[in-house]
């Protein structure tokens, strides 16, 4: 049963202070963003979150003094002077934090030990690639030339949804885009697979597909160039404190503005009267009422569960009945194996390496979708991820959600056996490539797509929802541009989050901003936003650099602070 603590919102009478009440379902980044912008705009908001921590997938947990950071690999908007950074400043996400930047995006190593490093500097990258394969000079110079062009572009349009832009604002955006239109169009129209297949060198053919650690399979060149350019411009770094640190800072901003976060509160039903959402019913039967309801929860659960599928149209039905289970439409789920290691792990200059596996090796990884595994030295991302004298390694691979879901629901014994197989593979793999490391491994924690689903509610265990550039993107965009983040036939209700705005943390955050702009329009209010001015020192708390893990929500008095149940674990000493 949900813990129904907090203020009483069971009273349906208008508030004496005249402030509209807004209920937000889901305390992930998008839900908290919606709450923050609501508070800024004279509303009283309350967030109901199923879990015991904020952030959804943007989280971390602690094991034996190690911090296992689950989400952020790079964060768009860590540099000043762009829309994305403005949003993070408004949300207080980077308050008191430094940012760590890397000179390379990723390294890819094949089965024979040949490697390619994707430097963010186009000049350095071009020299390196030409050393590997002079015969591919034309393709190499073309890619690096476009990277230089993207580096000069300062466009991050995340502040306002298109339907609310004035004619002048649209004209201004068009005027800014026109000089780079051909660049965008050409790279958006060129699939990475088609581009990579032109390389004569077999390593480059495979490596370019894995710039983003593993192969998303349907991406064009544009997102690769865009993100590498952001990284070069120091606008795609890693914030100190990591994923949960980011979420905790946003939560602190929300609380400081007077918002109410209620944990361990699962919404079972959205209450509707006369075609208008009027509140929510929690597991256990408690009802809370509001003038507006926003769901930042899983899209399918919201539309077909909380609302019983009563408010759909052909676009929505196509997304959730056809696209949801269509191969290549959702961003793949992942298996994560965190390794706690005694001593340092510093084999080379790379913080992240994708290792291409042989068919035989790939077959040993349970539920693997590709013959590759990503090894990241997370100790390099932020201070404090490991106790003194120790290191953290994060190994991941794309995996089939249905494989793990079936095992967990039908054969628990085999489910745990397969998780132990992941542990064994990681130990052997690291030991083979880094002799002597095996005996220094203290523990391995494994999380599967099934537990991502269990703790976040995300359909198919997907962290990033719909794939950008897939058949679902245009349909999802309609939910914003035509539907204005509402459902047909239902007033007083809006949706936010990655199932509306697609994947990526900045998109999640901006969807919370967008939805509150639409609500302000409905309520006849002029939208406003202010930046956070908090800059409290981050290095406080019992866990040193990670005070966010010392905090216990009021609704959670008995939960062990350092054993956050973020994912199922298999610990192997």
C-alpha cells in the first residue's frame, strides 16, 4: 500500500490562496521539471513517485562503499551559452558541481586488438583515422570536415514548443537554421550504416557504428556529429555527483520552491469527470484532487492503464499497439555489470571502450543483441565513485527485454543462473584483457532489463523510450506539435517525459518545461522561469562527495540508506 503522508489534497474545494493545484505522476527528471516550472508560475504542485528516490532511471546506488552510477554517460548542456544549459540552471541541476570533460568520445577495439579512438577534436581525429587507413582518406576527411562545421553551430532549441512560438520566433529560428540547412539535411539523410559500409578498412566499418558505445542501428550521421561537437565545445561533460547527484539537486530545487514530493506512492488510476481529469487514485485507494494532472510516467501504463485506453486516436494507437513491440523502434534495454575493484585500473587513456566480440564470445552473453560489450572506467567520471584505493568499472551491453522478462516470470532459478553467467563472463573477459585484474575484483553487481522495468515501469525496460530517427519519431512529435501534450477528448490532463519528447535527459527536462508552458496557456498565465542561485558546496555528507545518498525521504524512515534497491543484484566476491 502506498504511504499516504503529506498534505491533504482530498478536499475538492478551490484553494483559498487561489493557486491552481497540479498533480504530477512520476518523479523522474521530466516530472520534477514540470513541478519546478509549475511552482515558478504560481501553482501548487505535488509529485507522486512509486520509488523511494527521485530521478527514475537517472539514479545510482551504493554497495560496500562503491557508488554504481546507472545513467549519465554525457550530459548535453554542461557548457554555458545555450538553451540546454539554461534549463539545467533553472532546474538547479548543476548547482555546486564541477564538470568533467573528456577529449575522446569512445574507443573501439576489435577481437585482434586493433583500436580506433574517436577524438572530439576533428584535427586530431582526422590524423588518427588516416594513420589507421590512408585508403579511406576521402570518407575520413568528409566526416571530420562536417564535424568542424557542427562545432561552429550554437543551436540548442529546447526552451519552447513549436505550437507556442510566435511567427517572429519561428522566423528567427528559420533564419538561424538556414545557413546550416544543407549540413543538417545531408547528415540527417545519410544512415550511419550506409556511410560506414563504404570504408575499406574493416575496423573502421565496425567502429563508426559504435561511436555511441553500441550500435543504435537506425541513426543517421547527424546525432554523432552533433554530440561529438558538443563534447568538443565542452558542452557534453559529466557533472560531479553523477546521475543521482543530478536528480537530488533537481529535487532540492523543487523542494526549495515549495513543491511536495511523495515517495512510495503508486498511482493506479487517473480520476476523470465529465471529460476532465480531476485527480488520481493511489494504490490502496487514497484519492487526491487537482485542477490539472500531468503524467510523466510510462506512456503505455498512463494511457492504457491509468486511463483504461479511453482517450486515444490513430496516432496514439499506432505508437503503442504497433510500434511498441516492433523491432528497432524502442531504444534497446541494457544489462549492467558494475565491478568493484581493489587498486587502480588505468590501462590506457580511454575512459570508455567498446570491445567487439567474436561470435563465440557474444553467444556467452545472456540475451545479447550485438557481439560487443562496453567497458567504462567510472572512477574517472567523478570523484568518490569508489572508496580510496579502489576503482569502479561499468560493463554494459544491449539486451533483449523479453528474454529476461520471460526468465524472471517463468523460471526464477534460471534467471539467477543467467545473471551469474554475466558475472562469470565479465570476470573472465576483464581478466583476459587485463592480466592480474581477476584476483582484485571485490564484487560484481548485475542489473537486467527486467529489473529496469520493475523499478521504473518503463515499457520493455527501455531507458530512452522511442528511438530518434525511427518510424516512431514523427508520431511522437505529433503528441507535442498537434496534440499539445494532451490526449483527445480529455481536458485538464497532459503528458511529459521521454514517451512524448523522446530520449535523452535534456529532452526529458525540456518536456517538463514544455508541458508547463501549455498549462500556463490554458490557465491564461504568462510563463516565467528563473535560474537557481544556490551554489552550496557539494562535498559534504557521510559519503563524502555524495551527500545525495545520505538523504532519506520522510516517508521512508526504515530503509537502509546505503542499500538503495535500485536494481536486482548478483554480488560475487
